């Protein structure tokens, strides 16, 4: 595998730090917890989509595109990072936003990522919940073409075999950091949604033969479907990398027990996780992805899923801009004084 063979822009602030979570390690009394700070990738408040967009936007420029089109839920972090990279590159950006979360909370509809999308100059188009969003991009691309533009469409979450290369790179970076520090990583845990992050990590780890298990904590789909999506994409990434061994189905593990009622719908465990990270580590998680992933991590620590003394790396995939969209949820939680003795 030789990642430099694939066109890539250098935009993310890399390497992102790998740091110990000393206070949470002590508090939870289980494995040694570490955090990989991909919330600090530096583009438009950062997050995991930036690594993917380095490869996707490079391909867009190589094709002579002048417009980026992508899609997501109203509070999509991927849309926000796409809007920021488009601004940086001088490209037009059209974001299709699905009303996937049923709410009329003005903070959800206008604040957080939506406020930032507008600041970055993106054009926002809203569609009802349940729309086939990847299909909905095609007529928009056609409209851009008819007006003489050159569109480049990016699938939801930037999750195809090009975007996932960003997380092959992250796997290389993380293993290199661990080698430098003499740290043996026993598990990587992170939020999994559109599957590109986990697929890239799994393919990168397989390519290095690093043998580190990756556990994706789901935020939307049930486990079988999530694992199938990740595995299918990881196989395509492996093929792109020329990995002859392919990807073993057993290398893909997701736990979807922390979704709650659905995508973007808060759970008490998410609120507790966001509060724990904020109050004990000064680190901001997000309500839709990392808060639920950390709720899973915390619960699995409490249940003894990870042996004491093992090293567990939580990959922080960003999203804190979304906190502002969920103001009421955290205000209510603070009023109740919850937060596990924080
Ligand atoms: C998109 C996103 C994820 C999930 O990554 P996928 O590659 O879509 O699986 C996790 N955390 C945050 C904050 C995200 O924005």
C-alpha cells in the first residue's frame, strides 16, 4: 500500500494529537483510555470529514469541478466541513439537508452547523425526512450542468472508497504515533454512521497487519446492516489499495445498542457522556455521534468489556458545533444537576 499514489490536498492539521484520558481512566476504573483528537483537524471547527475531503476535493479539482454538492441531515457535520473546504478552494457549494430529525426547535433548524454552513457561503436546500438523499443530488447536478457549471457530487458522509482513504491515512498515523510512544493499542472505539471512517480504519489496519480490533458504535442502523455496510466499503477500499488478502468479515464489529430512539435523538446516556468528558477532561463531544459513542465506551468500561490495564483509544470524530443545536437538551440536564457527581 502506498497512499501517496492517490491525489490528495493538504488541508487538515495533522497529525492530530494522541493523548491519555487520565481523569476518565481513574473515574471509570477499567482500561487505560486514550483519545485521538480528530476533532482537531482544523477545517471549519474540524472533524472526521476533513480527512476524507482531502481526497474527495483533490479528485474534484482533478476533474475540473467548480461546484461541490453533498447531502446530510440538517445538522450534518460533513456538510459543514464540505462548505468550509469549498470556501477555501473557491468552489460553489450546494448542501441538501434532510429533515431526518422531527423537531421544530429553532436551535436545531438554524444554529450549530446550519449557522456555520451559511457563514461559509454554502447554498442550503431542505428536503423532507425519508428522501433518498443520494438520488436527490442527481437533478441538482444536472441543474448545475445546464447552467454551464461542473458539479462534483459527494455521497453522504463522504463515504465512498475515495473518502475512506482519509481513514486509511488515519490508521497509519495512529499506529505510527503508538509505535513512537511504545504504546500497544488493544482497541479502537469510535462512532460509526455512513461507514467510511470505520471502513478506512479497518482497511488501513489490515494493510499494515497491525491486528488492532476496531469497534464502531452505531448511531443509526441496526448492527447487521451497519456491519454489512462497513464491510462492503472496506472491501472496495482494499481493492483500491491493491490489498490482495481482502478484508475478513470478522474484522468488522459494530455495537448498535446506544442509538436510542433513532438518529439524532438524544439519550440520557449521551447527555451523561457529554457531561463526563466536559467536566473531567475539558473535552467537548457532540450529541449525534461522539456523545453516543462515548456512552457506549463508558458503559462497556463499567461492564468490564475491556480488561483492566489494556489500552483503548477513543477516536474523537468531532461534531461539537452540533451542541449549539441541542441547547435545550443540555440546559434541562444542567437544571437537573445530573452528570454523575461532576
Ligand atoms: C460523520 C461523523 C461520524 C461518522 O463517521 P462515518 O464515516 O460517517 O461513519 C462520527 N462522528 C462525527 C462527529 C461525524 O460527523
